[in-house]
C-alpha cells in the first residue's frame, strides 16, 4: 500500500530533495530513506528508474559524474522545469481518500525543506476535504438511510484526516525545526 | 476591496484582551443567505471574530460593515438594537433562561423588541413547530434534553426573522446524532428564511453544512472573496 | 457511624471551609462575618440587662435621700441639689459642707472638696474648660480640686460636680439636707409590668431577625458547596458523609464567626461609652454578658449553624454527577403555618387589659405568644410568596424574568426577606406600643410662651436671692426682656384653723400675670374669684384680721405678721399663669400694702420673658439665678408637656431596626451577587441578543422588591395586630401609628433599593461581552 502511494509521488519527492542542491544518486537515496523511508528504504533500482524518467522529461540534468560510472555515481541537479513541477505538485490538493497521510506528510516535509508555506498547503488540503464533505453531507440529506450510512462512513474518515491536518498544522513549527536539524 | 454584494464584512480586525492578541488581522465576508463556517483550533480567535462581527465586542482596529453601515463605530445602544432586530444567536450552552418556559424563551427576543406577549408567543410557537419542538412549549429548559434545548435555542434565534445568525459551536454539547439533527433543522430553516449563518465550529462535520469556510489561525484569517 | 468517623468528616468539612482556595475561604469569611455580627448583637443584648442594673446600682450608691437627719451629729454632711441644664444637657450638681471630720463622702470621691472648691466629672471639666462651656463656667465658678472617679458616675459622659460651700446652712425649710450616709438601702421595686413587657418584647424583636440572619449567613454560597460535595460523591463519599462534611464546613464558619463576634463585641463595647440612648450612657466595663448566657451563645450558634445546614440539605440530593433538588415539587401547606400565629394570638389574648389594674403578665405566655406570632410571619411568608407569585403574569420582559425566577425559587426569595419581615413586624408593634403609652403622657401644658419662656422657683431665700433684688438682677441680664416676680406666703383668719390660703406679694405688673386686676397702683390689695382654692372665701372679708406666715409648715410662729385686710380690697378674677397652671387665687398685695412682708423669706416664682434675638439668653438668665442662689430651680416652659420617656427609646428602636435591616440587606446582597455570578454565561448570552441593561436591572429590582413588598405587607399586618394586642394588654386604646408603619416599611423599601443599587455595578460588569468567553 505504502509502496503504491510512494510510487505515485516518488519522483516529486526526489525532485524536491534536489531543490536544496545537486546530489549524487546514493545521496538522494540516503536523504529519502532518512526522512520518508522509515522501515522501507528505496531500492537503488527505484532511484535509477525514477531519475532517468525525470532526466528524460527535462526536470533534472546531470551535473557531474564520479569515476566508476553507474547511475548512483551520477550527480543530479534540478532544472527550472523541475522546480515548477514541485510547485505544482505541492499546491495541488490530494484527492481526499483513505490512507492519504503518507503523501501529505511527504508534501509537508518537502514544503518545509524548500521554504514553501506548509500552512497554505494544509489549508488547501483542508478546503478540498471540506469540499468533499459538503458534497457528501448534501448527498446524505437527499438520500435514503443506506446512502446516509455510507456517506457517514466516508464523512467520519474524512473528518479523521482533517483532524490530522489540524494537528499537523498546529505542530508545524516543531516539525520544521526537526526537519531542518 | 470589500467583496461585492456582501451583507457583512470585516476588514483587518485587531482585538487584544490583556497581553494576548485575540485577533491580529482578520478578514471576513458573508453574502445574504450564505452559510460560512469559521474554523480553527481553539484559542485561535474564532469566537472573538464572531463577537466582533455581531457587534457584541468592539474591535481595537479594523472595520466591520453591515448592510452598508459601519458597525465598529456605532454606539453600544445602536449595536444592541441591531442585534435585537437583525441578528440571531445560538451558543453552545447557558443561553436559555432556566426559569422561563421554552415558549417564553423563544418569545424573549420578540418581547425585547417590544412585541406584545400574546403575539410573541404565537410566533414563537410557529418556529418551535418548524424545529419539531412544539410539544415542549410549557416545559422549562431544565426539563428537556440537550438536543431539544438546542433546537429551542435555534427557534429563538430565528424568531425575529434575522438576516444574520451567529452560531458559536451550536452542537458542541451534543452527540453526533443530535448534533446532526440540530444542524439539519438549523440550516434548513435559515435557508428557507434566507438568513445568513456565521457558524463557528471546530468540527469538520458541522462545517460541512456551510457553503464556504474561513480559517482563523493565531488571530489571522483570510477571505478569498477579498481582492487584495 | 463511629464517633471517629463523625470527627473525621466534620474535620474534612472544616478543612474545606478554611483551605478551599480563595473561593472557599471567601465563603467561610462571609459566613463568619455574618455569624459574627449576629453573635455580637446577641452578646450585646445579653449584656444590656446587666449593664442597666449596674447603672442602677451606681445610682443607688450615691443616693442622698435615704439617711436624712434633722440634727447635727459627728458624722453628717449638709448637702443641697444644684441641678441645672446647659444647652439641654442635665448637669447634676451638689453643694456640700461636711459638718465634721467623719462626714460621709459620696462614692467616687476620696474626700469632700476643700471649701470653695469642687470635684467634677471628666466630661464636665472638659466642657467647662472649652469655649462652648464659657457661660456654664460662670455659673459653676468653683476651683477644681480633682475629678470624680467612675464609681461616682452613672455613665462615662455624665456631667456632675460636688462643690463645697461653707455658707451652706441647714434650716429645715430650704432644700439643704443633712445626711449621715450615702447610698440607698431601700428594696428594689419590682419592675413596672409594662416596662417588663417592653423589655421582653424588645428582646424578642431584636433577637428574632438576628437568628434569621445567622441562619441566612450559614447558607451563604450553598449552591457552590453543593457542587463541591457532588465532586466528593464522585470520588466515593456516601450521602451521609457529604451531610457531615457540609455540617463541618458550616461549623468552621460559625466557629470563626464566634471569634469574630467576640471581637466585634469587645470592639463595639469601647464605643458604647460614647453613646447616649434615651439619656442613658453606660460604662463599657458594665456591658458584660453573664457567663452563663455567653456560654449559651457560644454553644447555640454553632449548633444552630449545623442544624440549619442539615435542614437546608433536606430537600437536596447530592449525586456524584450533580445536585438534584427535590423540594420543588412539594407544595407548601397553609394550615400549620396559620396555626403558629393563631396559637400566638390565643396565648396573648387572655392577657388583654391586665396592665390596667397593674396586674402582672405571665412572662412565659408573653414570650411564647409573641415569638409564635413572629415565627408565624416566617412560616407564612414562603407560602404567601409562592401563592402570590404563582398568580402573577403579564407585564414587561423584566417583570416576566423576575416573576418566573420567583416562581421557580420562591423559597429562596422568601427566606432572604424573612428577616426583614420579622424585624419590621416586631418594630411596628413596639412603635405602636411606645407611641400609645407616650401619647397618654403628652399633654398641652397650657403655657403661654408669649408671656414667659423661663420660670424660676425657689423657697426661703434671703439677701441677694430675695425677690426685689433678684428681679432687678434678672432685668439687668442680657437677653431678659421682662421679669414678673411673685412672692408667696400662707395666710389664715384663724391661727388654730388648718384652712390656709395664699397671699401673693408682687408689683402691679407681676400680679397681672396671675389675675386680671384692672387698674392698679402700689398699695392696692385684691382678692381673687374663680380660683380653685376654696379657702379664699374665709380670708376675703375686708377689715378681717389675718395671720400671714412664711414658715414652710404654715404654722403661726413668732415671725407671723398680723394684718387687717384693707377695706378697699377689690375682687378680681384669676388668670392662668404663664406656665399654664390654673390659679388657685388668694390675696394679692402690692408692696406698699404690706411693707413688712417685703423683707420676709417668701416662696418665690419668677417668670422671664426672653429676647429671641439673644441665643444664649436662657443660659445667661440661669447664670444670674445661680449666682443669686444655686438652689433655685429654673424650668423652661413648653407648650406641650411631652413625655420624653420613650421618645428616645423609639428613636433608638428606629436606629436598631434600620441596623438589623441593613444587616439583612447585606445577606440579600450576598445572595444576589452569588446568583448573578452563577448566571454569568446566561447574562452574556442575553447581552448578545441585545438585551438592554435597564431590562436586566429592572428584573433584579423586581426580583427583590416583590418578595420584600409581600414581606412588608404581611409584617405590617402582623405588626399592627401584635401592637394592638400589646396596647390592649397594657390597657390602652388601640391606635395604629401610621407614621411608624410608614417609617418601617420605608426603611425596608430603602434597603431593597440600596441592595439593588449595590448589585447593579456587578450586574453591569457581568453583562459585559467578556462573559461570553469561555475560560
């Protein structure tokens, strides 16, 4: 599950990590593992394939190479297009759905790392959650009991997410000092 | 610039209680018939914003405009009279007068406006019927459940046909089911009366009854309706 | 339940009382101050009888009327009263001359003063030395030889002096007395039954509201305490324990109250020496409650505090999650409430009329009857308030808020005004009684103040104090416009007959004050007609031989003049004297008609007309009189002879009642503030919908005024009833003293207004929008 979610945003995450300066492949992997990998470190293969996709899309460029060759020995730097891609990704709220927190967490940390406003990001996400909750509330009002119960289920989950968002927002200062440490 | 067509707007409000700023640059607007949720963590200044908007508290600086009139510079008597005629209120608790019967509680704002007792209680009974508490008329608040009491309070807030309703955590003391029922009846009644609601809540499911939300954090709030 | 358990719970409660944070501490202090004030009043009332009897003992000890002697002995003192008044204040003066070394000495003096000197009371010395006392100093010119100590005075502020006058001589006729000892040994008279009744009633009337007040004070902050007890239930205290803990809390408050009360009492006692009530001024040291009564107070007050607390918790069930009041549903019954005053009436009724024949009242019956009647007020009021407010409706929003509040908690409302009702009922009854008794003594004197304002009387003077010279001196006194001087002696036609008539020697102008003599010149003689003295007829035949005697006994002696009534004696009608007395009449002579009499020692009456423009005219005239002879009695003439016996008692009663009502006002205020604080959030919500301050203020006023008004109506009824019975008991016709009723109800209403006014600022403060903020 986590892998799938990561797969969807691993490119943006690596791009974001590059924003603070050019890095080698193995550096990127270590930085990623430290902040987001937890018990599931990235494979070198994942880093290699992701970087080559980003290279092909012109979001990164090769900044230099160490002797010995191999993708992990290449030094990557982010391009202008790469920075605006990260911008877009961070500004875009995630579709409210279950088990979203890993992506959101990644986004918050990256925003903090890249000096973007994490609070704005959370607000945008909250607005998106609320938008969906309004739709569900409205649907519930029109629907029968079955609709109501199903909508309620979704509403309670969304509410839990929102609470997480609130809590995170309240702890942003603490998080930013830890992330930057 | 203030959003066009809005009924009540607040611009760059500041308010300090003692050493702590409760509002530190708050913006807000609401259109006729609109329901706007005011959200934010506790202590963020939500309630202070509501009190300022309702003319209960005068902000230290900033402007509040209601229907083209400047609220923050009005004298107390004029603001009180505005609250009696144009605004309605629902609070979390402590709002029903315990010694008055439910129907007298609902009739109270009308009586304060000088409506004769009979007429006031007749209109109160109508609103109680719409909120499905018409059977509680002669009971005292101590004798009804929390949900019923809150519905009586909602009936009371609507009885003067106000243009803006202020609700501060209206379901805060209720369980989910009762809270939902109250919100359901409240928003329905307000929409049919074309009354706007300023809904202060920290609960997302309550805020979901709104059309739009405004988040207050550390006394600051932004309103996207304002073109900066 | 073991004794140890009791002790534990009580001490937990006590700890809550004194250590429950600022809030708990304030509550206990409030209760303690309330109880303390009550205790102080109790102590004063228990001490007053002792103080009064101590005062009486002082009076007895210096009595100089009991050991009268006719002949000089080795152990006698001559003494004459030289009473005077200065600016309305009595000065007790005594002229003394010791007739030997063993001459008796009055209490408060170590020895009689040396000749020509005097011993003075501290206050008199202060007065004489002050600029205000300048005129009096002229009247009492003796040199100071020291001060009279406390044992010789009735009160610390008494004005008194003993002056040693070497010329004082005993003649058996003037007011000079010869005594062999000071102090009366006569039996104390049993108290006048009317007085005894008054004292009993005064005590009941003052103590009942104090008891009601103490009961109210113990309940201060009751709601908050109940909530705290609920929290205790939550952590495992059972219902019995909570009761005992509450009792412990009340006990702590009342014990602190006892200490405060003793303090207030000792403090207040210091000021009692400075107070003069009904002409009575007491020594602080004499205000000393009897130990038995003090112990009774010390035991009864805490016991009552615990009792009231347990009683008030009877209708309250304290559950772990809150407080349930069960008392609401119980309807108040009327019958037993009516039974109380009815029983009181039944006890008092048989005693009606007993005072007329000086019968004695059964004290137990009076006390229990009066107490039952007044308790009847306490019992009837809650029922009355409930029955009344349940019928109320309509009106403004403020009225509606107040009425609904009262309907929900009429018991609380009634309890708080109970004290006012009892105090007012008792006070009205007493005022009626006093006014009734006083009314009998207040009669027009018939004095004509346009003819004279001062009368001077004396007996057996010679020299400068003699008629003509005395009159001359008075005429020369600043502020005296005219003087009529009349000398009197007895006259009879038959020296062996006991029929004596009066002969008056005066000039024509002076004679006109007592008879309509028409044309008059010196040398004329008249006899009166129309006087009450029937013996005049026996001496009014012209040419008759008459014996004129100046001795006090009227017996014919060697100084008796034998005189013939001139043939040209005219009959003239008598006239009322300036003092208002109907003339007895008699023979009236001008000096030339009977010159021998002008040098005799006559009994003398002078009428003085004063200049209203001279403010000190009366005092200056007194000085002149006193200089001639301090034994003359000077009286100010008044149009009505107002008995001032009770005037000052009544004034004192007004002050006392006002004090008690203020005390109750304090408890009203406290409960009002408590109630407001509890409703802080509600008030804020009401402000939010735009409720006007005035609406809430009126509501507070109505809420207090309705029960108080009911209380006043009820207490006026009971008070007038009780007053009527009391007047009946002492044998007076019943007249409702409406001034007293108006004054008392006025004071009651004033207290309501004051309490409302005082609770408005906190109300307005609570009505500030800040109250909406949740802490």
